[in-house]
């Protein structure tokens, strides 16, 4: 299993903003109690019960609405800014987990799994845009604005389903150089996450192809023989080795290059038409033995003339199919 972990890159900035957020929320909680006390003493105790009740309700609704936005910002901070993300890849699947470590305990707040073969593409999304007026003038709104999550990576699947991950927020910087440098750091990390997933997807696909090739090279002799000849004709390339004075003929570059069964055999890549003209078509080679589809244990032994006839038969059948 391979694991990549992503953590908040601006934790110091996040902690400072979070403390300001809690301070402001505490102030508004205090306002609620003050309004309750004042409304009760000024209106209700002085026989303005109906008017006092209405004013009390209005004051508290306003304060509760404001506190709702603060509570939501606190929740967003805990669930998105103080968490870390793990991307795990194992046996062709991506396992995503967003975790929070609190009081030496780890809580999993979100998780999903995706088959790597289902991933269509991965996109890095643009940075969060702050409202300029809010950030520069409205001291009460800028902290709730800061803690709105901004997920910067989108994983798109073949069936068009999408997952967004990797929360990243950086306050607006007036120093352009500093802002660009901070974004460049994130882009590097985001690309590392993207490359990690896509490279493992390609690697898994390649490993599956190698398993399939190994299965092909372990087919019964006749099936293996026909498979190799078809591949040689389609790809117009074959791989030739010598053993005990005879030729070994195989096909498919990835099989020759990466399968363990061929690690101890030196194969030379040969153009099909050159092989056909220089070896198969020469009369003195007709009775020479050729081992086709050799897998380290066995292969089909035929003469050059038989190999030529079988190749011609397959080529003729393919030509007939195309013409039809």
C-alpha cells in the first residue's frame, strides 16, 4: 500500500484567524445575554410586557442569526482546516480519508474509495476569491469568510461523478510576489497528489497488462502460436533470439522487456518485413527449426517454411476481412 498525506500548509495563519473567530463569537454570545437582561429590566419590568417581548425576540433573533454564521465558521474550521487527508492506493483502488486528531484520538470525518480504472482525469481548481471590501473593511465578516472551505482538487470519474478534496485557503496578500510564491508551493503539492494518483493508475493498468501477457504466454501451444503470429503481423515487429543453433521467435515488446520469464534471454528487435525478406524467403533457411512463443519452458517448434506458410495464411485472412 502506498500512502500520501496532505496537511494544512498555513496552520499558523489558521490558528490566529480561528482565535479571532472564537473571540468575536464570545462577544456576540455576550450581547445575547446583555440584550436579554436589558430588555427584561427596561421593558418587561416596567409594564411594557408586549412591546418588551417583541423587542426581546427581535434582538435575540438578530444575535442568533449572526452566531449561526460564526458557529458554521467554527464547524468549517474544525472539519476542514485542522484536519489532514490521506490518499492510500492498494490493489487498484484509491482510498481517501479526512481525519482529525483530537486529544490523542483520531476521528475519520470523511472517506471514500474509487477504482483507479474509473478515474477519467484530475483537475487543480483555482484559488479562493475573497470579497475585497469584506477582507479590508468588515472585520466581523472576514473571519467567517476565511473559514469557508475551498477544495482545490477535483477527481472526475468516467461516469461523470466528481469528488473534490484538498482544502486550501490563503488570505489575500497585498504583496504580489509573496502571494505568487505561496500559490506556487501549493501548486507543487497539488500536482504531487495528482501525479501520485494518475501514475499509480497507469502503473496498475500496466501491471494488469503484464499479467494478461503472462497468461497469453502460458496458453496451450497452438493458441499461443497463433496469438504470437497475429501480434507480429499487427505490430510488424518481432523479437529474435538464438538457442542451440535455432531461432526463438516471440512478439510484443512489453512482454519481452518486462516479463521475468525473458530476463535471462537476449532478444533482438527485428522489423517484420526485413525478417520476412532476409530469412523466411530464402530457400536455404526453409528447413531450419524455429521455436515460436517460447515462454521459458516450451514453445511450438516449426520449420521456417511452415512459419512462412502460416504467416501468409494469417495475412491473407486479414486482407480478405478488410476487403469485405
